[in-house]
């Protein structure tokens, strides 16, 4: 394994998946909050698929938001997203199949993949000319909506089960202008087969080809826990694997990488590591 490391400093927080943010965003003034609530109410009335994210609450929890200003989390995910976007937008001889489909996974649960997937999607949504669809594909234990403070909704599994249900009918628009969400949907005992089905392949082809300005970020199940992850990862253009420092064993990392070795574009996030006393770091690199 070789890795071209880009190490980013991150500070402070001990209870999050990637330790904290360097800055705490200023709270909304009352008038600003009232204006935002009014705008959200109008948007929800005109679009039943609209969901207003509580951005102030997300920022307080250490999540990346548009209003959060400059922070170590924002800077770190700028570093993380840049090579992903470069490959997603490559053309000609450098183009990769389904390069705009990015799956975030891990070897084991609890390593920070959902945190990374949500923050990566938020960071990409800040780009001027790109929209992002965040897909909760951890269909056994969906958590994207929970992290974002939303209730469970119909989604990916429902579209795969019902040929009459269009993907557009379950995609949620949000108050983050360039961010939409596709929930996991109902639980199904045949989830692995559904994710490996022709219907899923057609859905991915539609997502990848019909929206040239869209990047799709999938929150995947852990590789060593469920078989759904293998069915999903094999259809992605790029894989981001989150590794928790001092917890995930080298054997688990090697086994997870072995299971996705057919993927040509694998990126690693080494998460929650203390490189020096009193400082929190995580690393980002490529797996070759």
C-alpha cells in the first residue's frame, strides 16, 4: 500500500466523528431566523419535497454549513473534495466511468463515514457550478436523515421496489441551494439483491449521465459488516474509505481494501488520529 498523504490540522472536539471545528459560527439574529423561517414555510408550501435543515443546530454539532464561515472542518473538506471533483469532471482520455458517483464507506461501523459523507456533500454544495445529491445507501442502518435532523421518508429502496415510482418523487430539496437528498427508504430483506439489480444499474446510469453538473455522494454500509456495500461499491466511479485511527485494525483495513481492489480510484481518510500531544489530525491520501 502506498499513500500520498495530505495531513490537515483539526482541533478540539472529542465527541464527534472527526474532531471538531476551529470556529463556532455566530448565532442567527432573531430577525434573520424569522426571515429564514418565513422563507422555509413558503418553500414548503410550494414544494412538498422541500425540507428545511436546521443549519444553526448542525453547526453547533460540528457539521459543515454555508453559514459556518472559515473553520478547520471547512478547510479540511476543501482539501478532501478537490481531487474527487477533478476526477468527477475529467473528460476525454482522463474521464472515468461514473466518476461523479462517489461512495463513502469504512471497514467497520462507527468510523465516521456518515459524518464524512454529509460534510463532503455540504462542501461540494458550496461550489458555484455543481449540484450534489446525497444518497443514504446504508439501507440496513440509515442515518443520514437522523444526522440532518429529518424524519424517515420514502427513498432509494422504494424506487427500486416500485417501477411506477420515479426518483424525482422521493428526492428531497433543501434550504442548501445546491444540495438534495435521496433517503434510504423502507427496509427490505432483499436489499443486497436490489442494490445489485438491473434496476439499480439503470438508476445509477440515469443519475450519472443525465445531470452533467451533479455529483452524487453515497453513504454506504460498512464493508466488513454487510454484503450491501459490495453490491454498491462495484458500481461507483470513486470510493472514499474512512479509517478510524487507533481503533480499526490493520487486518480490517487490508481486508476491506481487498474486497474493493477492483475499484481503480480509492481515496483514504485517516480519521480521529492524534499525531502530536494536544493536536488532532486526520490524513487524506490515495490507495494504489
